[in-house]
């Protein structure tokens, strides 16, 4: 049986960046994660996220995990 790669998690990274007038490149530098990895997350193609990355994102964006991730 093939694995189901779909998920119902919506990532609101683009909205949070726009609200804070911050670029993906600036965020990547602040949290020491590649732009490519953040882009994968932003576009909803990530299959997982480390708690350390989630914590760094929340610190840099001054938000809570629920502001970044939403279950559809």
C-alpha cells in the first residue's frame, strides 16, 4: 500500500513574514537555517519540523507555534 504523503497542517510562515515586513532570507540568517529549508516549510512541502527550529522561528517572529501552524 503506498504511503499517504498528504497532511492537513497549514503553515502560515508567509503571512507572518509579511506582517513583520521580513524576508525569508532575513529570517534564515536570524535562525541559521537555509533559505531552501525555510522555503520548503513556507510552501507546505515539509514533512517534519524540529522543535529547535520551531522554537527559533517563534523567537524570531515573536509568535506562538499556533500562529505558525494550523490544522485544517
